């Protein structure tokens, strides 16, 4: 477990982004850091990069430009974005600083077998952050069990009044290994199997948005048997058989695991919630027990649907998520926005659609800078104890 705290109480507030696709991680880090900081001392810097860039040299130039109290956090991704730029290979940095910000961090390690406890440990970063407006941001390994337990643990500490945002680290949708970053000017640790909690405090409003743009397709299904993220039966039948039949797909699609995953990204499951459907990515099928494997838990007894969407609906979801966060600022102008966009949305949107999504967000924000990454799952909770999502865009706006 490790902690960090940054208090920034002087100079004008600012929010900056930088992006580089230079092949050398050290050069890319220097280019992105110089653009994001522009000679200013940040309270926090988020570093989001593709897996091939996760080396200590990535942070060298950044660490030379930050202050003694600056916190550096981040992770590997399935893509990164800033202000209309998007890349599969590269690094994006988002930073903010100036008057009225407080940042606290806490890292939980070796979390795979104790996710609820890890969520509570990470949320302990809120201790000492007493600003009028607060949010809890989580960055987690995208491949460690049921992230709902992380949310439940964090909720046990944060309570119902502090909104939750964040995302799970990615590895270009290969599902092999992801990495998380935490440190400061004296060094940055590169970890796996970790949850990083970031307490964001501000004397001005913070706004959270969440939307996905998917709709129900066909009749409801009851999850009659499941275990964590493994769906074993739907309506009393083997889940894989029901899924293939509903889609009109032959069994032979399972001969190519990558092809099936691409297909499944276009047909997720939606779980019934009071506020709408909560989506689940299906990333694998098991022919042995005829089950579907999802990246987050699918509770037994839940009501579920196959979900469908199109480009226009997904773009509307992006606009809605951005608009919600701006509206939550209560009329104050936005300083900047942090985005957590599902990596599977990129698959559904395609490269052209992703560029249109960023253009739609940019149109909504005007000249307000924004940055973030493509995740393996998104954290967002404004009310209630639930807060793990997929195929969703989550936004955090700062006034």
C-alpha cells in the first residue's frame, strides 16, 4: 500500500493535454509531457499508453518537469485520446493544477483474491481531502476478477455522497496482462494486479456523466445459472446455445476465437437496472460447458437482453455522457474533461466512427480540453452501490 497527497493553492487553474505517437517511449513521453504541462506545475498527471510503451524511460522527461508534490498515475490501454487525437500505439497525458485543487492517492496491491478489500484500501485516499467538491477516481488492472467487488469496497468507504469514476487498464484487447502506474518526481512504479485510488478535491464543482447508446434486441432472458462473469444458463438452457440461436449464427464461428470475440463485441448482454441497462462484454465462449464468459459479474436471477446499437446511437451516447458532466457543473464553465471510453466501443464504432465520436465530444465541449483512454471496463457511480460498466463512456468534468 502506498499513498501520495498534493495540495495546490496558488496560481491560475489550468487543464492541459499532450499526445505522441513517436516510436521511442522516451521521446514520446517527452513530447506528450511538454505539451500537457507547458511549463506549469501540475497537481496530477495521468499517463495513458499502449502496452509497448510501459517502460521507465517513458516517464523520465515528465518527472523532470513536475513539482515535488505532483502525483503521477495511469495505466496501459486499448487506445488513448486527447482533444480529437486518438491512437492505438502511443501515449496521452492529461494534467491539471492551479488554485483550489487537492489530490490524494492510495495503491492496493496483489488484489486479485481480495477485490472488495482492495477497493476499500484504494478509497482510503479520501482521508484528508476535505474540499467542498470531491470525487473518487479508480484505475484498476483490467484482468483481475469481478470489478464489482472493487466498487463495493470503495463504496463502503466513500459512501453515497461522493461520485465514483474511472477505468480498467487495457492491453489492446488481448487480455494477457495490463499495467498500472503510480509515483511522482522521484520515480514511477509500474505494477500489475493493483487498484489505484485517486481522491480529487476542488473548491469548484465536479461533474460526472455516463451513457452508452445501446438498445434492447428481442425478448428478455433470465440468467438462470451463473458464476461471477461466467453465464452458464439463460432461460434454463445452455447460455452459448441460446446466444448462437438468437443471433442466427452457426457453431463454426467458435472455431476462430478472435472472430467470435469480434462478433460478440457487436452483441453484448444488457442487465436490467433501475437507471437503464448495464452492459456486459462477452469475450469468450466455452464449448465444454456451453457458457459465455463476461468481463464482469452477471448475477444469477438477473433479467438480461441481447443489445444492439448503430453509429448514430453510439454518437448520441457520447454526446449525452459529455453533456451530463457539463450540466452537473451547475452553470460554471468547464476547465477540462477526463474520459474513460470502453475499448470494445472502438471495435463497434470502427476507426471512422471513433473519429466521429471524438468530433462530437469536441463539438459539445467547444475549446475545453479533454483526454483519457480506452478501457477494459469503466467505473461510474453517482447514486447507489453499483458502478461497474462496459461499452460505456464515462466523463469527469472540472470547473
